[in-house]
């Protein structure tokens, strides 16, 4: 996989996957246009969310919002099994009620923190029961299968929200301090000029060491990370109604043509098309629900 930061768009309203991997793999930081539920079942894996890194244990459950970058690092050829569910905001909103906001576990916490809990055996069994129901009915093309899939998903989201509301789990964060501080510095100064020389002076370290450590633990070059964060800021400005030109320069870009090329490469569409899609989505907030019937093994 490329070392470049990338944006991985999710097309269906609900995308369920239960893959198993038996080879070493290193993914780069990426984001989706959907929420993600990640249940770890087996393997030797580190999971990264923004500035944090967690060594995974069976029963670890993560919730990830569209604004949070994440990646997995498979450390050896031990079988790696997990369940991932991607959910569009419109889909979860339709399952929610005035009294029960099923997006709470994703949205009502500081970004990059509070993502993970560890399930006890009884909780894990409950969650696996509902994932089995989703896997069963989402693969059927029969009358009522979509209703049963939605009901199972609603049950699961209620449980997950309850567990996160009463969570006291303190996860082990093994992100090296140098890498964390580097990411935090970049995020804080993203609209300014950031070079290896500046980072070297900031942290009193050799620039080569900073660069190597950053690439080792993020899968990204410093340039890729900075570019990705600037694009994310530009998207935020565009969503707020800022013009493309202003979004370019207010996001740390000094060259307009480079901004257009970079935005289109990372997001997959031009800034102009991105703005158009956002306006159309706001005009029609509830898109057609799509339940996939091709579940990955």
C-alpha cells in the first residue's frame, strides 16, 4: 500500500465486513466518509487513531468518527480476524430517536480519545450475536431482510452506546512521545511553514531521526501527513461556505494550482465538485439506504 495518506470513501449506507488475514501488512493513515465500528478478534496488531497507538486484545472495541485518522499495523503472520462496520450518518440518524441518539458514542467525546473499550466475555458474546444476525440477513435477498438487518444494527448500537457511557477502561497507549509531539506540533501550526529544520529545532533532535521515527510509527512521510492535514482543514473551510481560493490559503497552501491537484488526488474529486456534493447532501439529508449482500469472508 502506498505510504501516502488517503481518503477511503464508503459508498453504501451500511458496509459490513468480517475478513481474516494471514500475512504481515502495514496500512497508512486514512479516513472514511462514514463512522466505523471495529471489533478485534484475533492476531498480533497495533491500532492507531490520530496521536495514539493501542496494542490490540481479543474483545477490544473501537468507534471511529469520520474526522479521525486511523491505521492498522499487523506485526506478524499470525491470523488477524476482525469485524468492521461502516455506517453513514444518514443511516444512523434514521435508526435514532429524539430520546436515543445512536451517534453519541462517536460524537460526544474529544477527537482522538475515548475510542476504545475492552469487552468482557459476556459483552463480547452479545455483540457477536448481533453481528451474526447482521451478517446473516444482510446477505439475504428476501422479503424483510433489510428490516431485520436494521433492527439488529439498532440493537447493537444501543449496546455499544451503553458500554461507552459506563466505560472505565484505561487503554495502553504505546505511541512514542516524539511521534505524538511531532503530530501535535504539526496540527497546531498547520497553516504555517513546517520544515524538518523547524522540527529539529523544536525538539532538539536530528532531523533524520525525527523523519525515520515518524515514518516507522505512522506509515507516512512527514510531507504526506502535513499535506493530508491541510486537505482536511480545507474541507472543513469548504463545508463552512468559504470560497475555494480562501480555503486554499487559509489551510496553509501557498500555491493555488498545487492545492487543486493535491485536493483532487487525496479526496478523489475537485474542490468545486466537493462543494457541490456537500450542498446536494444538505438539500437531501436522507439518501437511499443500501444494504450490501456481498459479505467478505
